[in-house]
């Protein structure tokens, strides 16, 4: 794959803006604040894998509090009403939406997996390298979207 | 996503049932006395995906009148064509707003007069 078809942080930003506008911040008053990063002490990490013509992963990671806020916004409920299952479902759906939109930028023969959600630990992809990350805070909680490409493919020089 | 869709169509006055995948949806429909007016179908589901569900629903004479709307991140033209060819009536790409979904349903004549939109 040439660099021209490799998604960039600008692509992730555009997708994030659509997601925030549709679900997390429809009124435009609680945006994702890019560039302000801090480590989540206890986080939630949701990912989808892309396979076929392009191999890698799209990962949405945030603190438990941010995941709770996201579920509340997504499901139009109070944060106190959000269950752990709601958080898992919403984080998986966010990964699915971001991953699905990333997939549309990749060669047609690329498939997207069902989401995988991990709580209390980060998703690990040992045979990959991170190719871009959109990181910041949302409602003062860490939130990031990153892309990881299979190391083997990532190191093949462009033709 | 099921909860979001449940909320949107619930606001329109629909009675809503949901299933976790295409196979579960077919089982659910088989047990229903009345066929629903509308099915909102994700493409990316375990066991039986959305396209397989649409194909199966269209092959079932009992479900033939049910309106099928694909709700998915699969935005490639080829996917849209495949879904419509299989029998889906409309195609909504995620992320979508409530307004966009209601607009699609209105175009299909599925928003009751006086619904809370």
C-alpha cells in the first residue's frame, strides 16, 4: 500500500468530528480537546481489526470516566444510570464506527472485525506499529483514537 | 447502536424489539404473530451478518412486506449496491444523527403523522 492510501491523523480527526457531532456532542459544547493528553489510570480500550488488503487495528482508548460519559451521551441517559455493559457496548460501537469509516479509505478488499473491548488494561498489538494517533481530553478525561498497522506490511517500502 | 435506534424509532411511536444478530432476528421474527413494519439492520454482526439477514428475509414470503434499512459503517458503493440488490430499501451510514434517520424513515413513509420528531 502506498502512503497515499494510509489513513492519517487528519482522517481520524474528521471521523472524530462526525462522531462527536452525531453522538457525543450534538450541541457542540463538549468537544474533544486535542493535544492535551494524560494517562488514564484505569481505562477502557475498544478495537476493531482490519484484515485483507490492509492489516491493522483501530483503537479507541479512554478513562473509565470518559467511557461512562460517552455511554451517557450516546444513550441519552444520566451517568449514574450507565452500567458497565452500557460502557462496553458504546465503546465497542465507537470503535466499530471509527474503524468502519477508516476501512472506507482503504482498499476495497479490506474487512472489519467485530469490536473487542478491554477494561482495566490496554489492548496490545505486538506485531504492529502505531501509524497515527488522535489524542486529547474529553470533559477533562483522556481520550484517544489510534491506528496500528501490521509491522510486516508497514515496513514494506512503497513501490 | 441498538439502544440508539430503539430510542429513535420509539420516539416515533414504534413498538420495538431487538436482536443481537441476524440469526437471532430471524428466530425472533418467526415467533411473532405480526410481522414488523420495519427492520433496521447492521451489516457487521456475528453469526449472521446484515446482508445475509436481508437475503434470508427477502426469501421468506412472510417477511416480504417488511421494510429493511441497512444501518452500517460500510460506505463503499459496492456494499450499498449489494445491500439494495439483496432487497434492502434504504441505506444509512454511521455515524448518523437522529434527524437523518427520521428523514430516511419519512421518505419510506414510516413516520406517522403527528409523531414526536
